[in-house]
């Protein structure tokens, strides 16, 4: 499913804001980002009619790798989405060699 253009714009604006905060080492509010488990984090993006989540992890070299996004329909982040992010992370890190940076 594709997001409406207004929701897509909100997603990109939030990601840019988030990256600016990380570059300045400012604390990220839990209303914007939250650690889920095992080095996987959730970026929260609220649009007028949907709630979008983007999962990500940190990589050496001050990199933030966004694995994927989805529309959240339940209170709790679905287990399958967290596992999917872990799989993306493992594939990415295997291709990068020993540049793992799983935890803050």
C-alpha cells in the first residue's frame, strides 16, 4: 500500500528533523523515537489520518539505517515488523563485514 502524498511528505520531514537532531547530539524525545529491542528503534510519524512507523538501527560511522516503514494499526508494534527489521539489519551488516554497532 502506498501512502498519500501528504503522509509521505510528513514522513520525509520527520526523518530530516530526526537526522538533524542526531547530528547535533540532542536528546531525542520518546514521543519521536523509542528503542524497541536488540538495537532496533522505532521512529514515530503522525499524519492527520494515519500513524506511520519507521524502524531503524545505528551503524558505525554515525549512520542511521532505516529498514522499513509501515502503518501502525495496533497499540503495540507487531512482532513481525521487529523481526523484519532485524533481518534487514543482519543482511546489511553481513555485507558490511565487521562494522557492527548493535547497541548505543
